[in-house]
């Protein structure tokens, strides 16, 4: 509900424009999210911090985390100072990439909290404090750059785009870390992809037509104006038409022949 709620509330509370196509985009985003949830795979059961540590130490996830960290540093120190004020994707990509670390940290801390109430010595486990530090740093970075994007760009655009990027990163992280793709059937894969494409379509409607004044009240007028748009003709066609029709038959020059 984050996409429709943020878009609708920003239109009423902040005075930002949300036309008919934007509302349709919100609806499509909600439908796509529902389809993704229906076909989402189940998490692999991880019950202890030792199992979580073995998951985090796998070469595939370490390489993936290194790529995300390098991309985040490139965005923060090189692209953000140069293009962050003009490109909405810079700040939101930073928030989304950092989201991979925050979601993984939350997953691990959830396991630690369960172990704590079960009487396990989770406070002596080094992974617990690593996850706490990672979570604090990632959430702080996300809030910082999300607020920067909200100060510059339209709220009804920031949250949908952020949702798509964040969801993409989180799904990819879950697939690599917990290997959720192993339990997915072909139907679930197709349903997940279709749901995600539906969300992208909804975000596209929100972004591409945000400046159009389209509503249920003026929709017939907009369609009528589109149909009555005059056809522009080049100078050649106009000259031919003038040459053929503007001169009446009686006004045409006459030719006289003289015989001797």
C-alpha cells in the first residue's frame, strides 16, 4: 500500500498533482504486488545464528555483497555529487542498494531475538553485533538519501520508483542468500515476473504522464481535442492546393491566336 498511499496523500496534503493515469498506475502497482505475494517462494528455514553465518559466508553471496558495496560507494562519492540534484534515480538507487544489507540484517536479528528468548547465548555471538552495526548504518544512509530525494523531487514519483528498485534488490538478495529459487515452480516464476512487470507499468504511468491534466471530468474533452487536432501540411501541399483551387476558371489567363 506504500505506492497508492504516498501518491494519494501527497496529492491532498502537499498539493501535488495526481491525474487519472497516476491513479491507474497506483492500482496497477497494487495488483502487481498482490500477484508477486501470491507466487512468492517460501523462505528457507534458518533457525540459528550459526546457520545464518554459514549463509553469509557463501562465495556467491560474498561476491554479490561486494558488487553492491562497490556500486553504492560509486553512487555516493562520484555520481551523487554530480547528478543527484537532477536525476531521481541516483539517490533512490543508493537507498535500494543499501536496502539489501538492511533486510539481511533484519532477518539475522530476528533469528537472534528468537534465540535470546529461547535462552541461547546470542549476545556473545559476534554476528549479532555485526548485524546491529550494519542495520544502523544502512538505515541511517537510507533515511538520509530518501529525504534528499523527497526534498528535490515529487513525492508521488519518489515512492513508486523507490519501491520498484528496493523490491528488485530485496528479491535478488533473498534468492542469492536463502536460495529461494530452488522451491519455485515454473508457474510461480512466471507469476512473479508478471507481477513485477505490472508494477513497472504502474510506475511508468505515474511518471510518464504526471504533467497531463487528465481526469474523469475532462476525459471526453481531452479525447475530442485529440481527434480534432488539425493536420499540419507542408508548404508544398499548400502551394499545390492554392494553384489548383484558388483560381476560378473564368479568371484563368486566355490565349489569343492571330492569323494573317
